[in-house]
């Protein structure tokens, strides 16, 4: 019985136009290969092939059976070709679709690349702009600092020059502080007094009252050091001392000169510093200490002699 499930021509290895003689020859050749006596009765695959070859030979050797099989075979071949044509069309459509998708993807990738390149250019421009701005700001800050440094230098130089003028003009009396104390509360000596005042600057001399009174004159080398000590008269080291300017008041040469940083403490053109006041310690009683006129007079005389000795 003819069947479309098997290709008899293919089984026999023959073309569609083969003659009966060619069919019988091919059959005899294949039966020798798959005959049970040749391969053994237990070889089921060979036995199945033997039956198929036998059926193919019987079908194609009989004219009527072959005509019926050929009709079915041609229909199958035609159907196969149609399916192959359809498959080819589908493959072509699929290929075209894939090509269009690939082209669209490339176009999209190109647009994406173009967009990314634009973003990168914008980022680079922003980066360069920020770098330029930072460099400009750094340069401006450097110029500002240089200008400020020049101003500071000029102020410092002017300050130093003014202080030098004051130092030159200051008398011994201007550099001297008078100190008094109450013996019952503290026993001050020249060394202890010098040690207490030394942290403000170089102490040139400490003169204890020659009459044995509890008082002394502290002579600084610099009028500014004397002023610093006076401004700090409430310090713990001076708790038993009464400080006052030897000349009776703050030296006039210090009126418009700052003692500290000239940029922060320099008075304005219309500002005059208030004279320093000296609070009286708890032990002090008005009139309890006599002014040491003898020491002040001697200092004034020594100052006059020093000025007279300077060649003009």
C-alpha cells in the first residue's frame, strides 16, 4: 500500500524517472545489506528497513501501484515546493524585518551616540567653564591677598615708624611706673618687682624708695612695655600693688599710638583714646602713701642731663 510517509525513491536511492530494471537492481543490492540472514534476526532497525525496501520495490514495480504512488508523490513534492516557497517568502520577510530592525537599531544607536556626544560636549564645556571660573577666582583671590598683604605691610611699616618716633621722643619719666604696696600684705623687693613686670618687656631698673617707704619706680626700656603693664594693672601678679604713671598721667606721646595690632586697634583721625585709670587696691587708703618727690626729681634731673649730653 502506497504511503506518503515514506519516500520510496529516496529509500532505493533512485530518481523519480527510474525504470523497473533499475528499481529491481537497487532492491537486490539493498536486501543484501539489510536481510535478516545477513544482519541477524535481532536487529530490529535492519528488519524494519528490509520491510520498507521490500514495500518500495513491490509498489514501484507494479504499474498501477506505482501510478497511484507517483500521483501522491507528485502532490507531496508540489506541496513541499509550495511550502518551501512559502518558507522562502517567510524567511525573506523575516530577513527583511530583521534588516529593517537592524537598520532602525543602527539609526537609534546613531541618534543615541549623537545625543551622548552632545551631552559629553556640553559636560566638557561646563567643565572647562568651571575650571576657568575657578582659575579666575583663584587669581582674583591671589590678587586680593597680595593687595591686602601690601596694605598690611604699609600699615605695619607706618606703625613701626610711628612707634619708633614715640620711642625716640619718650623720656625716662614716660617709661616709668610708680608702684606702692602695704607691707603688711606683701614684702616686695627690687628682684620680685622686676620679675613681676618682666613679662611685659625689658625692665631697665627698679629703684626702691631710699627712705624705706613701701614704694618703688619701675623703669622700662620701652614706653610701650610700660603702657602694656599699666593696661594690665588688674593682673593677679599686681593684686597687692598700686600702679600709677610716674609722671602722674599717661604719657602724651602715647595718645594716638596703638599698643597692639595697628589694623584693629589704631584710633581714627577723630578718636582720642581715653586715659588709663588706675583702680585703688582694697588695702589703699587716700593719703596713706606720700608721693616720692625725691625719686621723681632725680629722674627728671637724669633725663635733663641725658638730653643735654646728646650732641646737636
